[in-house]
C-alpha cells in the first residue's frame, strides 16, 4: 500500500457480516455445524430434498429483515465513493448488507439470497418471498424457482471479470474470510503473482494468512474503517 495504489480489489466473506448478527460458516456453532453442506448447498442435496433446501434459504432470506449493516460495510461504501482510483468489491456473501451499507456496485460471486434462478427458463429475477410453496417464475410462470445461490460443484459468478481485475490491481484486500473455499481462497496468490500488494483483515489468521504481505487481526467493524481512513488520507 503506497501513495501509488490506484486500483483495489476487495474480497469479503462471512466475517464482515458477523457483527451484524449473521452466522459465519465455520465458527463454532456456525452454519456448517448446524447443517450438512452436502444437504443444503449442493445440486444433489436439492435434488434429494428440495423442501429442506428451499426452507433453509427461506429462513436465511427472512433473517435479513432483522439485521443491519455494520461500520465495516459502511466504510467500504465510503471508500468506493471517495477513493480516486478503482475499487472492485467482490463478496462471497449472499446477504444484502453491502448494498444496504451504501455500496453501489457489489459483485456477488456466490449469488444472492434475494434473487431467484428459474430452472425452467434459466432467467434470474429479484426475489424477496419464500420459495417453499413453489411460487411461479415471474418470467415464464413455471413453478421451478431455486435460490440464485452458487452451490458446491457450481461455477461462481463473473470469474473472468474478477481474474482480469486481480491481474491488474495494485492492492488486494481480503476481509472476514477463512480462505477455505476456492476459487476465492486463491485470489491472494493470483494478485500477488501479478505484483499487487496484499492485505488481510480478519479476526484471526485465516488458512491462507501466510500468502498475504500484511495481516491485521481484529473485528471487521474496527479494522475496516481504520484502513479506509488510511486509504483516503493518502
Ligand atoms: P467462514 O465462516 O469460513 O469464515 C469467516 C471468517 O471470518 C473466519 O476466518 C473468522 O475468523 C472471521 N471472522 C469472524 N468474525 C469476524 C469479525 N467480527 N471480524 C472479522 N473477521 C471475522 O466464511 P467464508 O470465508 O465467507 O460458500 O466462507 C466462504 C464460503 O464458504 C461461503 O461463501 C460459503 C461457504 O461454504 C458457499 O456456500 C458456496
């Protein structure tokens, strides 16, 4: 991070929303202790028991109504609006807290709870209602909706655009992610290989902490606003 930094790619994970009250995946008592990944986050699980899967995502979507963005989400929105260079915000999160925190452009590489994907016409649409009752697709009227969330075994969204940004950025920052799930876990090596500075902001060292040139450990709601202040002061 120098005064020459012009283009920043930011990757966020569940840790940035933890202080808003959304469970992370791999913490003690986290989502993957409460549910089996293969049951609720794979196409095979959906094929076996669609009601279970739709109910799981209906509950997560409904829970968004009772949480608010925190200081970390708001700080990233401030960075994007005030920074003189380019900022690409990529999130693995399917919640809408970045948008509600003021971020205008968010690349949701693992999809969004508030979007539906029709398995019949393959169109995506904004969606904010339960899917368990098999509502009709607003486009083709087929009762074939699933959450527009990327499951294990499926390709995350907009990978070409993300890799292009990683290959030209000056700084890659990872916030609140365990570094356990690829391809996102490999972004740091991609950026570093292309010559970018790399920074991790996480509660604890992540699995890929050693790949980062700099790591800061603590709560996102404190680390992220402080880092944004530094970037805007430069
Ligand atoms: P994880 O639950 O794997 O990791 C969350 C990280 O956030 C951990 O390293 C925590 O230490 C850290 N953390 C927790 N509270 C924090 C706080 N207040 N401030 C800063 N950091 C904090 O979540 P992800 O890395 O996002 O994918 O998980 C990646 C993907 O795995 C998810 O997108 C999801 C999941 O399976 C799919 O479902 C496809």
